[in-house]
C-alpha cells in the first residue's frame, strides 16, 4: 500500500513494506558488524578483493554516498567519498552516523525523482532498494570474512528473493553482482535462494 503525504514543499510516496525491509536489512548488517573482532579487520572478507575493514568502509561510505545522491549532489562530490576512511574508532557509530542521514533524506525527499548514480540515472526509490541489497548481502560477505553465520531473518530473505531478485539480475556486473548460480534442484532456504540469485 502506498501512502501519500506532504512534507514541506516535497510530495512523497512512502511504501511501508520497503521501509520495514530497510529496517530489517540494517539490523542484519549491524548484527554482523557487532561480531567483528579487532583481529578480523585485516582478514579477507567474502568479497575477495577487500579485507573486512575495506568492506565495512565501503558499506559505511555507501550510506554517505546514497544520502548525497538523494540530496542531488554532483557526481564528482559523490565519487570523492570513495577511498576515504569513514570508520573512526567505533564501527557501529560510524555506520549509524551515515545511515541516519540517509534514512532521514529517504523519508523527506520525492523518491520518484532521479538521482545520478554511477550506473546511470535511477529513481530514488530504486536507490533505497539497492541499499537494502547492499546492507543484507554485504552482511553475508562480512559474516563469511569473520567466520560467523549470516544473520538474515527469513522474512527479509523471502522479500529479497521475491521482490528484489529481478533488480539484482538487472544490475548485474555493472552493479557489482555475479551471475546467479544455477539451481541444483535441492530444497533451499530463503537465505540460500538469495545467495544463489546474487551469485554468492
């Protein structure tokens, strides 16, 4: 159900299902992040090209970049955040500082307006869906890097497989996703289906 509201001069559409999925994805990421020990930071993550520290920095910086995109920042300003150390002393606080800003903007701006993502012009509502994927799937990558189980709940996994699977395929290598793994015909949990769709 879409609820139309008025905020200042902005007219926006809030989808409560997406809002809840974003909450769940943030919880998934924060749970994985809270399990990181100092000795884990320089180990290889589930993204072989990154250490766990680099993966965390990418995810935290992603919150800043997505907030800038929703605020219609120039592409050069957004890209300048890449390669910057966003972590500081407290990993969880570093994440929430950027994520709260992103969530605030996502709740205030018109998500039908396009933003200049580096993959091309996309509506803000797609950017929010991409953030759900980034949080949940990088939680899987971080969990692999720390040797911990992926803390995704079934409801979020079912939502991603059913509602965002096509977006993963659409984004493909341009969005940083491998080809989906072929089904083996065996029963799979919702989490396993998400990993298969995302090529993990």
